[in-house]
């Protein structure tokens, strides 16, 4: 074997691995796509909604409930809904890692059986030039390049998705009586409490220890702001004395 060929084989192996990494980076994109279907409903139905992201409108819903196709993204999605006789309502969605992340993050583990000394057993023997003599096989290189492939899909949004179903309850501007009004707002506060409990459970399950306290504090602030906004709307409502 000449010095030239000994250098060429590892290079060929790495080139093939690079090609495989590029192909892998599109796996989530192909299987899950760059878009997702979002179902938006309001209570009561018949509202118009605008979807916003990064300060710009990206879609419009004429009447709820409706299904709409939107691009996946790691950025927050804001939904603003309006209906005659009701206060405008806003809901903000954050995206989470979707199914492909599990398979994508497991790829680096393949490096363990492809890295070895010269002449180590390699499943790519006969398929890839230099597979036998290269200490780092194709799968080993692919394992090291997998984080790059993963970053590509995270950047395109292929590995994240928003909740598929969104339900927004609109607050009436008028109520037939004080009893009906008080019952309505009591139910709304109960919903906020339930959301706060679910969010706290989610934080406890998934937060990194160093960030747990901060995430809990942020969740408490969010809950406090939601309650304050609900009470603000309550002060703006009217009782229809004619009913």
C-alpha cells in the first residue's frame, strides 16, 4: 500500500460518512415534514383568528373551528381571536421536540462498534473504500457528525411541533345577570388553576436542576398575569338589565 492510498482510504470513508450525514439530516424533514396541521377552536365558535410569529402575521382563520397548515418552527406562535360581543382573546403556543428527536439522538451510539484499531471488523467492508484499514469506520464518523445533522433539522423546524389542538374560550362583554357572570369567571379561574397545576407537573418532570427554580418562578408569574387579566376583563363587563 502506498502512502497516497493510505491517505485516500480514510478520506473516502469520511466523504461517504459526510454524504450519509447529509442524508440523515433530511430524515425528519422527509418523514415529518416542515409543516404541521393545527386545529383552532373557540368557545363559542364563529370567531376570526390571526396567527402571528416573530412579529408578523403568517395565517388567517375566517371562522372557527378550523384546521390550518403552518410551518414548524422553534419560535412561539401567537393566536389572536375576535368575535362580535366578546373581548379579543390571545393564546401563545410554544413548540416542543417531536418524535424524530428520539431516533436522531441515538445515532451517535453507533460509533461504539465502528471505532477500533486497524483491521477491526466493519460492516461496510466491500461497500466503502477504506472500510477495513480505517480505524474510524463510516458509522463511527457518522456518529460524530450526527449532532451536525440534528442541528440542521432543529434549524429548519423539522424536529419541533406545536400542540395540534388549541381551544380558546372567549369572554362575553355582557351577561344576563350577576350570577351568570360570577359563575362564568369562577369557571375561568378554575381553568387557570388547572393549567398552573399541569405546568408545574411538567416542569418538575423535565427541568434541569439548575433551572428548576427559575422555571417555576416564571410559571408563577404567568399564572398571576393570567388571573390579573381575567379580573381586568371582569371589571369591563356589563349586566344586560333588559334580559
